[in-house]
């Protein structure tokens, strides 16, 4: 065989060898690997034989070879032979480098696949844990969210006033020592009826049972409450809402095999903070629904963030649905995930105008704020005035006008002061300057005109004005609020707190914010329970759909609750006035 044919045969075997080696590097089939290894061994043997034959022919020992160097046409110039040899060696080197690259690539590819699979598995485990572990909603919470473990959430009733038992209880809670936390928090609750302590205690009891395995995670459900603690708003507003939620939580957990965990969030009664709270709560998969926010203004700004993600039940947002839509006609869809047990400004305005007309008032001067609830009440009040015999003698925008108008109005209408009412339409403590102006208006009036107002005027700061303007002047005021408790209803709270003083008063006081927060929580709990009774696994969408049913109903602290759209079907309001017959002053219900 000629040298050229030997070289061709060797190249064919080397190419075959390279092919086998490449395939071996990337194949995963065991039987195929066995065949390839045999093929590689065969190739290597053949290549070795050919190399020996070629070498012997070069040294003249090949018996089959003959000297053809002198034959015409058979001479191959040495330069061509060297060029072919170099080209071949270069190609062979490239093929081998390529094979090694494939081998290394295959190793890294396998490693990458393993990493990706591990990542996917970790995410699946994390997600499953998040949606099945009841405690996951309380994990890694920001400063404005707590389940009871944070010392500074919130600073209630005042900063730095935590009882030693409460402080120790929260510390043990944060460490996951729920048995110890329960012991300290029970002592704190006995000493001081702090609503944050109440919810922390309720949560710790459920978490201890979960940790000890005496209750199944399937029987534990989580809700949240968005509360308004901040400089602009009286602290008892947020405290009342938390008390109502914690009260219903305690009653539900006591009487049911199912248990409730409450996540507390502070939105500071601020639009931006309320949006932060909404995004955080929506992202915590275990939360089934949210109680809050306090103001209609904050509620309006977060509706879109909760839409189709988390049901929102506000105990205190009283602006009408029409007022929400007037701000943005596209809010209709967002309102389908919004519900409330509280009556609206329309009912309050009706009752207030009826009262003024019945008492013989002929004219009103309106001082009004600009936020959503103020605009809603303002529009409803003017609509009711148009149906009455009462005339509007002046309007003042509290936000933009100076308050010295009161003195000039007193002089102007002094002859008709007993027939003139000053209507004070307050915002929901959105504007600090406006809050101070309203207090000043009451001081400047000093009982000259009857002051008639909406529900934000129901607060202890107004009652404290008795020291400045006197009892007679303060009692010349009537406010429309959504609900006022009877003695029997007040006794229910007294029984619950074991007749121990609440932190913001000398005796237990049931107010409308507390009662509506209780009822909002009852609505949310009832929606969860109804899904369980129907053999369904409670879900966010299922909770919303249950509340939206025409036949949804529950019995709350304020009576039977049925819904028509977002609103309570049977609405009512109460008229109240300051009563300083005892010290300190309180509120009393008056007949319309």
C-alpha cells in the first residue's frame, strides 16, 4: 500500500476517534458509552498499526514498497507534502481542542443544570412554606408591621410607656418563646388594657399551640389591620380600632376549633404610608383580608393596590361610593373588593339637617375641609339643605381661609344667633394645620352659635376644651356619628375587659370606631367560616366572593349586617352632644 493511502487510512481512523471521543463526552446513555469506549480502543489500535507501517516504509523496510522517485508524474514536491502535513496536524489539534472544550462545556452544563434545579426546588419549598405556614405572615416584617413582637409598634398610648411585663413579653415573642411571652403579656393585659398587648397575647397563644403541635396549621387563618397612629390623629382612634379587632379575635379563638392571627400595620393616616402597607400586606400570601384604613382619603388611594388581590373592609371610611367615583370614574372595579359595616355621610347629613330644622334653625354658616370625607359630607349636607327651609349664609374653606372670620360672623348674625348654626365639616385628620384651625374655631365661637359637625369631631381633644370655653359653650354642639352604644352594649365591653380601665380613660368606653372595627372583623371571619362550611379551602378570592353574595349576613355588635354592593344595607346614624355633668366630660346621645 502506498504511503498516501496509509496516510488517508490513518486520517480516517483519527477522525473516527475524535468523533467517538466527542460523543462520549456528551452522551448520558450507559450502553452507548460502553460501545464508544470499545470503538475508541479499536481506533487507537488501528492508528498505532498504521503509524508503524508508515514509519517502516519511510526507513525502507516495507517489503511492498518500491522506489518510485524516478518515475515521471509520481514525484510530489516536498513543500506540498510538508504543507499537507502541517494542515493536517493543525486540523487534528483543532479537533482535539474542540473535543476538550465540549467535555469541559458538558461538565459546566451539568453543573448549571444542577444549580438551576436546586434553585427551582428552593423556590418551590419557599413558596409552599409561605402559603401553608400560618406564621409566615409575621416573618421579616418592616418597622410598620408587627404581630406583637416589636417594642416600638406602635408607641401607644404614649412613647416610652410600655409596662415592664409588656416589654418583656414582646421580647420573648420576638425570640419565638411563646409560652414565656404569654405569661408576661397576660400580666400586662391585667394591669393595663392596651389593645396592642391584647392582639399580641391572642397571637402568642395561637403560635404556641402551632409550635407545640396541638393545633393544625390548616385551622389557623391570618388577617391584617391597617391602623392610623401618627402626629395628626388622636391616638385613641387607632387604639379603638385595634381594641375592636382584638376583641373579636379573642372571642373567635375562644369558641372555635379554628384560630385567627392578626397582623398589625401602621399607615400613619397617610396616603404614601398606606400604599406601603398595602403592597406589603398583599405580598404576604397567608393574609386573607385587611381591616382598614381609617380615613376615606387613605382608602381611596389604596383601592387599586388591593384590587383582585386582597379584600378590604374599612370600619371607619364613611365617604359615599359616589364620592369615590367622583374622584375617579375608573374606581368602580376597585370598589368590588371593598366593603364596610359603617354608614355613610349621606345618612349622617340627613339626620343632622332634620335635627336643625326640627329645632327651628333658619340659616347655617359652613366651615369645611377639602379631603374626601369632608367633600362627601359637604355635598350630602347641601343636598339635604336644598330639601329643607334652611338657608346657607356663608361658606368658609378651612384649609385656605383665615379663622378670624368667626368674630365678624358673630357680629353680623348676632341678632339671629339662636337661629343660626355654624356647621363644621372636618377632614379625617389629614391636615395638621386644619386640625388646629377647627379647635380655634370652636374656641372663638364660645357658644355663640350652635356648632353642628361630622364624625371626626368625636374625639377627646374637643371635650378637653371645657377648660377653655366652659361647660355651657361646649355643650352647645351636636355631632352626627355612625353609631352610639346603649348601656347594654357598653356592658359587653366592660365584661370583656373585666371592668378594668382602658389606657385612654378611667372606665371602659365603647365607641363607634371600636364597634365598627369589631363588626368589620366579624364580617371577614364570617366570610372565611362560610367557605369552610361549604367544604372549600378559604382563599382571598373566595373571601371576596362570599362577601359579595346577595345572601351574605352576619350578626355584629351594632346589629344584623347585610350588604348591598360595598355598603351596609340598613344604615343609621346617631346624634351626640358633649355632657359635662360629670368629670371628665363625656358624650351623650340626643334625640333627633
